[in-house]
C-alpha cells in the first residue's frame, strides 16, 4: 500500500516537475524566479519593507481593472459619460471593477508616498542606490500623470472643469507653458480630440513607460539587495559568517567575532 | 599557395569559389529599372530589359570563365608592405569595423525615417492650422440696444456639444452710423472656468440662425464673477478682485446679412472707458488663461502658439 502511494506520489511530482524542467532547460526562467524569490535579505527586515511590493500590487490591480474597463468605455465626447453610467449601473459587477480602479488609483499614489517615505527614513536612497531613487521619482511623476489623465475620462462636470483648470495651470508655466497646454488639448480649445488624447495617454503611453521603469526599478532592487533598517546592529556591507546554533538548528548571520561561545555552535565557513 | 602545391589531391574537395565579379550588382540595378518602368513608363522597362540582358551575359561570362578554361585575370602583385616598427600599431579600418558602422548607420537612418514623421504627427496637429470658426449668433433684432444677452452657441457644429461656448453680448448702439457690440468671452482669465453674470438671468430662448440654433438669455449684470476661485470682473471685463491676471477675453465680430457673426477671440490687458467709446488694450490672439499679456510678468511668455 505504502509502496503504491509513493509511486503515485512520484508520478504526481513528475507531473509538476517535468514541464518546469522543460521550461528551465530551454529558458532558465525557473532558475531566475528561484533566484528572485530566494535571494538573501537582511535578517532584520520588517513590515515596512513590504511597501514596495504593496505598491507594485496596487499597480497590477490598476492594470488589470483598467484593461477590463476599456472593454466597455467609449472615449468620445458624446458617448463617454453614458458608457461610464452603463458600466456603473447596468453591467454586472461593473460598479465593483470601476470602484477598484477609481479608489485603487488613490491607494497606488498613497502607497507610492509611503514607500518613498520608508526609503527616505531608512536612508535606503544612499550609495549605491541613488539611481533607484531617481527611477522612483520618475515612476512617481508618471503615476501623477496617470491620475491627471484618468480624471478626465468620466467626462462629468467635475472631471471636465478640473481638467480645464489643470490644463490651464500647465499653460502658466514660464516659456513652455502655452505649448504644453496646446499639446494636451490637441489645439487651442478643448474639443473632440482632447478626450482621446487623454485616453490614449492614460491607457497606452504612460502605463507602457511605467512597466518599463518598474522593471528597471525591481532589477536594481535585486542587483543591489535590500537595506537593513537604521537600527540594525550590523553595519552595511559587513562580511557575515553563517553560524549554525546547535540547539535550535537555525541559520542566523551574525557579525564576525560576536557569535555565541564555541562549545555551543558549529562554525561553518561559507563555501567558496 | 605552397600548401596546394604540396597536397594537390586536396584541391578538388576544397570549396570552389567563382571568380569575383561586379556584374550581379549591375544586373540587379537593371531589374530594378524594369520594375520601375512598369510603374512609370514602358520605355524605361525596355531600357532595363536591354541592360539586364547585357549585364546578365557579362555576369555569366565571368562566372563560367573557369569552366571554359580561360585563365583568370592575373591580379597585380600586392604592393610590398613595409613592416611597421614594433610597438607602433597603425590604425586599420577593418571589415568588421566597417560592417559595425554601416549597421549602426543604416539602423539609425531607418529609425529616424520611421520616428520623425510619427513624432511630428503626435505633436504638430495641435499647433498647425488652428483656426477659430465664424459663428452666426442670429439677427441683430435679438440684441436690444444697451442690454446684455448671454449667448450660448455651438462653435463647431460637427463636433457637437463639446464645442459649446458662451459669450456675453451687449449692443452698444450706433457709433459713426455703424453698429457697435461688446462681446466678452465667459472664459475666466485665471484658469478658464466659466464666469457668470452677476445679476438675475431672464428666460432662455432658442433663436434660429443660418447654422446651429443659439440660446439667448437676457440679463442685467453688475459685473462678472467666477465660481471656481472667486475672480471678479466689472461690466467691461476688467479684473476687480481675485486671482485673474488680465481682463476677460473678447471676440471680434462682423455683421453679415443683418446677423451678428462671431469672429476669433482675442486677449485683453485692460479696458478704459465704457461701451462703444471704450479703449481696448488688446492683443492679436487669444492666449491661455493665466498667461500674462502685460506687466513685467509677460517676459515669462515670449512665445505663444
């Protein structure tokens, strides 16, 4: 009985591992994902370090809900308002997806700022991570632009006049201002093209740029590693020796020369 | 050469390259000429056919020289290269360098050819051929002398309601036997919100015109006010309070077949005097709200599209 079960188990395992091995052999993707998921981080990371992934999750929610909203939204001045009303009131669960996109936008921005605050207060923007800070600033600016362009799309009184004011605020910028406002409007006056310019910018141009920038941002996080909090006992860049405590069997990195007494532990040099 | 002499049996199995020739290029050019001629003119096709036959013959003659047993033309012996002094490497332009440069160059050219027009299309339509259409505001009888009328009109009929605009119109009566009007845009000079007349509005009435109907509402305002940020203007559109940077924009107008016809809007610094005798300190074009047209701040906006 036990033998058949283990054979069955073997078969099941193969069912999972075979396609994974197939992909890994041809692409190395599985190894890359493993490297990403099981990379080393400081042992004193805490919940504040999850704000970055939380922001990424909010962004993915915006991507998915936005793509689905685009199934039913019609970016023309004569149809936009009615299609939003239809999504909200008539279509099954449309209120939910539109609500997720609308409130999720604020969640995304709030999380961006919290993440930025964490990075600032932990000093995680310092060498060698300055470039990642700059990428983050670009992401923040583009996220704000997403908010600005998305606000017009419901095409109600609030969004229309808020966008009129927003565009004219851009016009007051010295030298380039009048050109920026004309570009945003697609001409001297808000017209039929303005809404489609905002729509295309909101759902194609900026999201594409954001996906690229976020990819670079995460690449640098993996390459440079995560910073310890400022109250960490371990100075940054310190060489660690892996220490296995005999009692608990846990692997804990400890600073060199500061570990438990020799009779309690087994020293294990890192493999070359 | 020495190798081949020592081991002649290997010669047959070695790859045998045809002798170098430039005629394939000329032949390809002739074929291109044929194809071009099919579009442009059959004369060019005929020339292309003749050239293709000639160059094709030359090509075949070159390629089959070996088979026909003709000796290959003897190349001039390579000039003896003087050995460079050791340690001094002469700069060489190798084949791989040439290929690298030409790949980059052609890639940049293709990229430019594709990108520049697309970028132009992305930006230029917002700036080129921007014109304000003329709008028929209805017969002059609808504008009693000395009274204000709120006129709401569709400036571009094809665009529909998105192009609805509002202007405040006052008939100033005759000046030098010519009717005079004051037509003020309702667009606030602060950030573009719609200003409202400060006074009770009458009943709106639709008036037929030569184009779209115009909605006219009589009113007796003491001035104009903006609901967004509290900008206030007097009856001539001069700023009296709040954040606006200049007076309200005005419209040019003309009178055609007894109808008031709206022209293009223009920006106004300020207005002195009243009604038909007012002196308007105007600018050629309508600029965006918030853009200074006078005062020291105007140096911040030297170019306005």
